[in-house]
C-alpha cells in the first residue's frame, strides 16, 4: 500500500487504503483493545481492553474540544473497525509568542497493519490538521521502550529535543 496524503479541508482524509476520521463511540471497543495490545511499561495491565472505563473520558474529550481521537480505518470498513488511532490536542499558552502547539499522543497501529503506511498516513494527517488549527509545532512523547517508534518518528523528521518526566498521582 502506498500512503499518499490528500490535502485536508475537513476532519477526514483518504490516504491509500486508509481513511482517517474523528472517532465515534462505536470505535471505543477497538481503541481500547488496541491500547491493551500495545501497552508497555507502567500501562501493562492498566489498559484492559474493556471499553467501559473509556466512555466518560471520550465524552469529556468531545465536550471540551481540545483533544480529538482520530482513527485510521481500512476503506469500506464500518465504524468500529480500525487499523490505527491517535489523539491530537491543541495546547494554548505563552510559548512561541502565544501561538498554539499540537500534541500527538496514543499513536497506535494494529499489529496486522504495521509497516503498511498507516502510521505515516496518521502522522501526515495530524501535521496537516495541526497546521490548519494554527499550531506552530507538533510535539509528542514516546515510551522509552518503544525503540521502533523512536526510529519511525526520527525518519519523519522529529527530533529528540527534550527529556520528559512523569510522576504517577
């Protein structure tokens, strides 16, 4: 499959055999299963694959509007069938002379869709969408154990410019 990205003018884009669009509640079971499948580090055992705990969070995301869960689905697939997913959040603050930043998180591709251009299509979509929203920079974090993902992001032009810290609350 070739991953060619079409200019984005709406919250969805066709790309090769993949269609990227904002998720619906029908996508939560597949998204929860994907989070459980790809869990590493402290998230192992926390991400159970049960969609119920995610429903309230998904509704909050919809209500607040700063974060959108996007899904990549094979062309012709119905809601609930996904090849990958990511969250895109617009962060507002004083940095960059007050221009917004885009944060991409929870970038996951189903194992049977990996290395087929799905991740590239999702990241290209995220960058296009961030530009449309006036964002000046796209940032992301990646678990230290995901060395393959680090190589993937580097190949897309992302630099490891910061050191991240987390503390469980």
